[in-house]
């Protein structure tokens, strides 16, 4: 994050980027602006340009920004980063959605905490579609095995699936993995022990700045866009 807060004039490019993105994608696809590493001012500018969904990957960074943005009461906050169990309570307090639920143990813990706090967080289950030592998530087989237990967590509103692809794939390879997530979503919905709300379309959170057009082709309902909205050549991405 820049140590000197940029003036709002410096951030006017953000509105243009959002307008371009919105012109390019179907209106049914929800843009989640991923603001990790960017300031509360960046988020406020994206809000003024019409976005309401924001994603952060670290609890501490999010907590500081949310405090500065408390007046934006109609924002929906998504946690998109790996959640350590000792931060689960804070996550339920701060975020409306937890998109990165990557194990049954974490889901069960979140359910207990949500009950205590009298909250019902919206949940995406994070799936790892290709081996990647740096990524967390269920394999498709593990997830299908866990459905009966996941269906017994009344304080979580499980909405769908999220995935992050390994870096460096060709568009063709990316398309094939995104289609795998779509297929897994279809299998979930067809399962007699589907843990998701059947009244609502299943959420597929997939696609980032580098691959969102491919993800949309494969059926993404939410795309998570950071750099294409916020980054400039002078952005400091060190945090
Ligand atoms: C950082 C991040 C994004 C956004 O990536 P960009 O390439 O900046 O669009 C999306 N999803 C997750 C999980 C991330 O950590």
C-alpha cells in the first residue's frame, strides 16, 4: 500500500477500468473487486463506480480497511485467502462471505462459531483442480465424500464452489479446469446430500485478471478481479 494516500484524482482510472470490465462481461456475472494490497481509498473509488462486492485475503489487513469504510454499509465483503482456524471467529465477525473454506474441519468450526455469534455466513468451498503445493482446497473426490457432513452445518449458507488455478496455464488448459469446476458443481446439485441451497443458482467463483474471459465461458458466476481494476505501473504490491 502506498505510504502517502493518493488523491482521489489519481484514482480516477479505477472508474474507467470498471466501466470497461462491465461492458465486456455479461451483466449476470458478479465482479468481486479484490483489494488486497490496495488502500481503503481505492475501495471507496470502486464503490463510487458502482461495485458492491469486495474481497480481501488477510484478516488483519481487512480489519483495518473495514474500520475506515464503515460508512459503506451496503458492501458485501468476501474473504478469499486461506483461513487459519485461530482466526475463524474474526473472519465470521468481519466477512459476509467466506469463499475459501478448504477443509471439513474448518467448515465445522465456522458452523460452531456462526451459531455462537448468531450469524449465517455465505460459504464457497475451495476446490483444488490440479496438484499445486501452494494452493489449499478439496480435491473433487474429497469434496464429494464430505457432502453428507457438510449438509449438517445449519449455520453456514453454502452457496457454491471457488477455485484458483495454478499459474502459467494456457487458455485451453484453463478452460478445461474451469469446466471441471462447473461439472463438479452440477454433480453437487444432483447429489441427494447436496449441502447447497437448491433455491438459488450455484455460485461458481472462478477467474481472475489473467483468465476471467475463459472462466466466464465455462460458467463462472463470480469473477475475482484485483490488478485489472486497481493496479498501475507504480502500484506497490509488496504487501
Ligand atoms: C489476488 C487474488 C485474486 C485477484 O487476482 P488478480 O490477478 O489481481 O486479478 C483473485 N483470487 C484470489 C484468491 C486472490 O488471492
